[in-house]
C-alpha cells in the first residue's frame, strides 16, 4: 500500500467542511484543477472544519453533532489574500475570522467522535487550499507570486456545514447538511 492510500485511511468515515458558495467554488475549483488536479479530483474547494470522524455515527450521535452546530450562528467568512505554508508545498486562501471556525471545530471535537491523533490537530489554521503539491506545477515562491497576481478576495455568509465522505475512488461527496442558527 502506498503512502497516499495510508493517509486516506483516516478519512474513510468522512469529515466536516464549509463549502463556499457556487460562484466562489467555481473560481477556486478552476485554480485547483490547473495547479493540483489530483487534489481537485478528491474534493472541491472547501474549508476544513474538523478532523475526520473515527467511525460511522449513529442517529443519536448525529443529534449530538447537530446540537453543537445549532449553538453557532451563521457568520461572514472573508477569503484571501493568497498565502502559503512553504516550505510545505501548500498554497491557500487565508480565511477570517479564524476564531469562529476554530471555536466551532473545538466544540465539535469535544464530542469525542473525531480523530484527534492526526498531525495538525492542535495547530490547525483555517484555509482554502489551491494546491498541496500532489500534482501540477512545482509549489514554490514563483508559483505563489504568480497566483497572487491572478487571485481574488471576497466574502460570503456561512450558513451551514457539510458532512462529506469519500467514495471508492476517494472522491468526497456531501452526505448531510448541518445548518447553523440563523442570524
């Protein structure tokens, strides 16, 4: 089994993300397709909220998750500018307010349903990835500068979360929508 399959295993039960609205997703998906088609083939543009689930949840466990999510109100998310985690080969849109997403993440993680043993659980920074360097051009300062010239910034209202699970080809699909409380 190669390392890519090894890293995919913890995601078998899915994770929770924020989908940007279609008009943002189309732009970011195009950037992802051009700069890292392999990552794009796994999942469309998104903002990760939680670590992956440890198991398939029962109905009562989903009710606990929904109870946590309903305690949070919808909020505006600002995306951009483009930045990186270099030398780790990742170029991304910065996301604000980080604190709101991290509060939501922490509250969900406290349910005990998520794999908190994986790297970057504690030092996670909310972001929307363009490339992870799995395919496409070499991820370096030159690519970052080029993409910064071509990239947009903007905002949207986050009204809910999405529970996504990979299929046999490791292509994530939305299974449940988890609405936030309305402002």
